[in-house]
């Protein structure tokens, strides 16, 4: 049975394969972009007759000040479905998180836009990640 | 024990616990209807019970890992196996969690299934052969 901390570690390790992207395995108060923050959104229990579950994570990638053209161009690379900077490819770079879970899928990127953190406006994108244990 | 939500039906196949790969389990026991309607039936049909039969239906999550359920079934099509199911989320036979045992014919296996983005699953419905028994201890 996979522990949540081990799942976070595994997702963090996968995201760390993206060069230049900082990774926070929990939501932090003062993120320094570009950074990916891993947040547990929900858990679907009882996916089988024993301890099966689907963990739903949101990986929020904050790329920089919303007004910066560089931030927008960086985000363009992160949202690609493939490539060295692709968050989807990074999340799925080790589909079992080193043998901790059954499978990991980056399902979608439903939100992209400006967010406000510490009175600053940043450009960010949310990636929904499903982890099957 | 009263009503319950099915969250932990214990399922074994040929002695191996496969519950962790099962998302749905169903055992059906039937008796054939034998028509005995005659001129004395007062305009109604009459039936009696005939031969009994059964089936075991299971929904699985595909797993080809070591000991995975997909490996278990891939060489068994056409063979006879033994399925046990413990009702009411039980892990051992008792009066409140009866254990049913059925000998079944593995008549199908779907080694590849699933649309892109879906969890890979497969479903089977095995006919029983011989009696379906149950134990309460």
C-alpha cells in the first residue's frame, strides 16, 4: 500500500527531470518561479475489493510574472504534450514512481492564467494528475 | 449485520486471492423453468424447477505484473478453475459472511481492452460446472 509521502516523492522526482524547474512536494507560501507545486486534490477510494484507490493531484506550475514575455514562452514549453520541458512528459517519466504505485497519468491541463501570490501576479498552469495504487 | 455497501468481496481463483484486482463480483444461481401446464391449470401456466446452473461475473483491473491477474488468466482459457467468493465484505466464512465455491469454465479472457486515457479493465462471465456450494464456517 503506497504511502502518500512516497507518492509525493515519486511525483517530485519525476518533475525534477525537467531542467530548470523547481519542485515543491507540498504547497508552499513563497514559491520562487519557475516552480511546480504538488497538491493532493481528492482521493477516490474503493476502486477494487481491497485497498485500491485513485489519488487525484493538481500540479500547479508557476512560471513567472504574468507580464513577462519570457514567462509566457516558458509556459508554452511546459504545456507541450512531449519534449524535454513538457510537464506531462515529466510527470509520466516513471509511470510507477519507482515501483510505488500502479500507474501515473497526467490527464489534462484545465487551467492556465494569472494568479495572485503575495501581491504579485504570476502566470501559472494547473495539471491534473491521476495516480492509481 | 444489516445492509451493507460492497467494498470488500473476497475473491479467490484456484486458491489465489485476486480481490485486489476485482472491481465487481457477481454469482448467479439459476434453476430452469420446466413447464407443467395442463388442462387442469385453470388457464394459468405452471412451472417447476429444473436443472440448476450458475455463472460468475467479475470485472478486473488489468495487471501483467508478477502475480498479476492478467497473467493468471492468459493461459487458462478452456480450462476448469475454482472460484470462491465471500459475501458481505467478509474475509472468512461465517453465517453473516457466507463463502460460496463454484467450479467454473474459463471460457473467455480479454487480454487487451481500454480506450485511450481509460483504466485498462476486462470483464468475464464464467459458467459454473457442477454444484455451487456455500459454507458458513
